[in-house]
C-alpha cells in the first residue's frame, strides 16, 4: 500500500529542475580581494608629516625640501620597503618611515666613509634619531650596499638626496656607476630610484661648490641598466645661477636642484 508513496514527490522534484525552478545550492561567499595601499597624494602626505611628531628642526626644512611632493612623485605608498641611500643623520629616513607607516620598512643606508666623516657626526646623529626605538620601522644598514646586507630585489623605492656628488667627487665616476648598480640590485623589478642633487654648471669648479652637472649624472646613469623615466621640477630655483657654494648663508636651502626618477625595468 505504501510502496510507491514517494514517487509523486520525486516526479515533482524532477519537474521543478526541468522548469529551472529548483532552489540553487547554497555557496559560501568569496571574500573580496584585499586592496593594496595607494601611493600618497602630496597634500595628504604633507599633513601626515606635519602630524608625525617630528622635531621642529626637521619640519623647518620641509618648505625647501618639499618631501611630500618628492615622495608622491616617487610613488611611495604605505607598506612599502624603501631605502634612504647615504642617509647621514637620517632626515629623509624619518620622512620615509612616516610615509610607509607601521606595515612598511625604511632602510637607513650609509657607506663607512660617511659614518666616519666629521669625527663620526653622522653616526652619532643617526643613533640619536633612532634611540629608544622611536622609529620602529627603520632598520640601519651601515655599509649595506657595500657589504650586500640590503637584500637583492627587496626595495620598492630608493632615494639619495644631495649627496651623489660626494661619491663622484671623492672616488670618481666609476664609483658613481658602481653605487648606482648597487642600488639597482637592491630594487625590486619595477622599483624606483629618486636621485636629487645640487645643479652644477659647465665650466665651474663644481667639486669645490658641492654641485654636479645634471648632464654628467645622466651620462653615468646611461652606463647602468636603469631607465631614465622622468624629471621632477619641484626643487627648481631658476634664480640660482649655479656659481655659489651650496653652504653659503644666502643660498643654502635655495639651490637649484634636479630630481631624477629612474626605474629598474619590471
């Protein structure tokens, strides 16, 4: 009597499927992919730098150095690994540390000769800046390029500010090319080097003036695998005739400076 009691239900279910009306099996929701942090806009980064608890002496230099504009030009974003090459006392290291935030890493890299210059003043100043673990996302990399302690293919953005001329003046053009190649090796494919220096003038004693001709730097870059991508004009001072020593009281902080954006092909 009850042998075929389930047959009507089975037939009804088949009819529902045939009509496309059967309930669809439930599926677990796929989590949305995490969005990567976006590069800073200059205005937003300027606000972050102003609110970061930097010293008055450091923030006073922002007007001339325009770090927010420079790092926006570089494409720096929170969470990146960045490197201040020839960091000296670490002014730009701290700026970079703020820009990459707690999830990023900022390397403070100095060659041995620079740490020992001026009776070790850069070493002492950097040590003081970092004491008490006040910048926990900063890692010192003393002689990091010379000794290879900066991991290869690890850096998103490197920056060297107002000191590449020192490498060339002290050790020659071959040393300048070697330093560029060391930075290149440390960058990730697609990574960027920002090179800032005081503009020099043909026919002047640029070594004495602590300047370097932009054309001379570009010639050295062409001896490396770097691609010359763009030049930033945020630090130009056309009123500087490029004949004064950069530490003179009337010109310091107001020199004409070129900002080159170089990229490691990715």
